[in-house]
């Protein structure tokens, strides 16, 4: 069981609509994605991923930027990830079918940093385009993940 967490790449400060939900990746964000793709490919090689992605524009663009570097079993764009806090992200992951062994969650800060910190038992702060692979050596079902049960196997930041 592996959980890959990715914070969206850097976004523009404002959207043309005025909605935070619709902010697009900045030029720097697109550069971050180009650099991240090779790392994600190496780390997730021979791993089929169930992808859960916020439906905000910048997270969808982040996914689009790496989708050719990963093997995808399924993808779900979930609006609630945009608003989610650490506990809601935990409940989302706990609800995953155990047949799905490897999950990539693409979300937002501060929730993704708090969520990762909760799982590994130490403070971790995701920069934009921050990527972490968390393994669960003593847990074999998604419904059992929780505080201090994960270990960082790989990270890119």
C-alpha cells in the first residue's frame, strides 16, 4: 500500500473570473511540473495509480502535466478535496477499496501538509509541486491508516 501526495504547482495570484477555484498555473508552476514529471515517473514506475484530484483548475492542470509520466488505473476529480481539511482527507483515503493498492492524491495546502504530518508523525510542509510517497509497513487496509502509521519512502522538495 502506497499513498502518493502531491500539492498542486504554483498558481497565478488571481483568476480572470475572480474565483480562487479557477486560478491557473503560473509560468513557474508549469516549469515545476516539467521538472516533477521525471521524478514521479521514476518513483511510481511499474505502479498503477488510482488518482484522486481536486477539481480546482490548478490541480487539474497539475495532473495534466504529469499524467503521461504515470500509469493510471482510474482518475476522479473531486470538488470536496478543494475544501477538505486533514480529517476529511483521511476519511476520503480510508474509504478507498482495498483492491486499490496505490493512490495519488493531488490537493491543496494547508490540508495536504497537515494530512501528511498526521500520517508520518512529524511536521512536513509541502511547497508548491511538493511530492511525497508514504508507505504503510504495518497497515494493510486503507481503513486502518491514521496517526503515525506511515513512513516517507520518497519525496521531491
